C-alpha cells in the first residue's frame, strides 16, 4: 500500500514493511537545506561532495541514523528532536560520513556472505531497492535484513562502529566543530540504553556498548591539541527552528504545545505546525503572520503559510506566498518548484497552467526521480489538451513507482502521437525498449 500526501513543506511517502509497521520517508525543504549546510562544513576539507550524497529522513520516534550501499544516509526525525544542539546533530552526521569514507558499507557487502540464507536475499533486496530509487522497498528490506543478521556479522559491524567514531572525531576537529558533542549525544543514548535494556541479559546490538564508545572517543579527542570551537549562532538558531517544526509534525499536538508554550519564535513555529495538522488553520495563520513580522526574510514561514492557504482552496494566496519563498531561498530545490507548480495548475487557468508546467519541469530536471512531479506534469498537460505529453509523463511516473506494464502502455501511446524526435519522443522510445522484454515475459 502506498499513499502520497503533498504539503508545501512536507512531502512524504507512506509504506508498509513486511512487519506491517508504517515507515514514512519525509521531505522538507528547510530540513534538507540545513542538513546539507552542516554536511558542507564537515566535508569542506575533503574530496567528498555533499552533492554526491543521498539523504533520506524517516518519520520515527526511534533515535537512529544509518548508511546503506553507495552514499545513502538515513536519519530518523527523533534524532533531531533529541539533539539539544546543532553540534550534536553534526556529530552524528560526521559518524555516518565516516562510514561512507571508510568504505564500511562496501566491506559489509563482502561480509554479507556470512549471513544466513534467510537474511541474505532480504538484505540485498533492501540495498538494491534503495540504489534503484525505490526507497520504500529499500528501507523495508534493510530493516528486516538487519534484524536477521548473525552474531558474527554483528561483531564485525561493531568494529566498524568503533572505527567510524574515531574518524568522526577527526572530521569534527578538522572542520571546526567540537567533538565533545559526539560524547554528549552518546551520553543521552547511554541513559536510554539503560532504561530500555536493563532487564535483557542478551542484548544484541550492531554498535559497541555506549559507555565503551565514550571512553574511546574521549581518548581520540586528546590526540587533537585544539578541538573546542565557538557556537555558530546562525546555525544554532536555524537548528532550533527546524527542530520545532519537526516536533510539530511528528508528535501529538498536546505534547508539542506542552513543550512549546511561550511566545518565542520557536514556540510559534512548532504550534503553527501542530495547529495545522489538527485542523486549526486560523491559529496557524495567526502564528505565521507573527513570525513573518518578526523575521520577514525567513522563506520557510511563507512556505507553510502558502500551504495552509492551498489547503483552504485559496490558490492565489498560496501561489503568492510560495513565490516569495522561492525568491528568498538561496539554494535550488525540486520540492518547492514542484509545489508552486502544483498551486498554479490548481487554478485551472491555461495561462497559469503553462507557467506551472515550467516550474514542474524545472523540478524534474533537478530530481527526475520525484514521481509526484511527474504526476503533476501529466495532470497539467492534460489540462491544456497536450494528451501525448500527458501520456509520456504518466509513463515516467509509472516507471518510477514500479508499475511496469502501465508504464509500457502509456509510453506506447505517447510514441504514437508525441512530436517526432523531440526529447519526449526519444525517452518514450527508450522506455519501451527497456520494458519490452520485461512486459512480454509477464503477460
């Protein structure tokens, strides 16, 4: 089962693992940009580029982050919420980067030969799914595969974790972030670990005991003459706002409103989000208008305000605020281009739809794996009677979500009527060739 919801600041795919526990991959422009900026600091003295990384956020109340094949980093939302400082979050990112730089995922793929027959195909399918862009299948497979690993593999993974901790200290100290924050975050985990597992004698983990990790990290820090740096106030402020927003999205409104009960910007932001999700749009708008008055340059307030107007059917205002947000956001992101395109298409006016098509196409140029952008593009083309192009966009969408027969059928329809030798014509032809053998085998 897959259910797609579309928000101005949150775009997430809900899917179910084989254990029927829902996993949600969320997308958020502000969260993604902040994380990329922190990663840029951690990689500034390195050959690794942030653009080479694929970052996925999982809506989960479990504190966790992990890497999979290639350069894929998965981060649970609760990890941000439990971080008291952006430097704790940066320390976890440094640890995951160390896994990638150390080739631990590649080494793990070699060690997979020691897994049981039952675990092996599930684990491999998880990694393959993620690498091919099918994140929902990939995460479920990795989660199940990791739960099935043998004791030998667990021991092997623990040695990698210890190595990643050492390398993370080096990354932090080289790039101006105090490595003490890796220790402070692990101290939190140690408390949770004691509460959760004190009654279990045979607790098995892919990480060494947290108390041992802290000893090793403190020892590694002593090797650096200078590894204490000042707080970056701008990053600190941005982190607090991102954390407040994510709390409003991932936690019950009563909990959010109990924690964020003052009249500061973080409190207004968190409760604007929680009010939005419980249906109190009037309160959300009131909070966001206050926030915009406090900081007119923050584009993410306008993003959320635009989404609320969109939810209430006021597409003109939704477009107005999203256009302001786009003009103020420094980095290009496929998500906000997709959203403004959606608002324009929703107006159902030919002139606005054509402008919306341009925005959606720019979104796809940045991220051709965004299946919802392809859906919107097909819808927009249909509104202006460009049916062959709508068929082409639909073929691309079905290809991305794994509906191979439907993709093949729509690619055939597109090829019959789309302008010959246009980019869409060539791509439709390519899709047909790619799918021909697979479809003919299944039919």
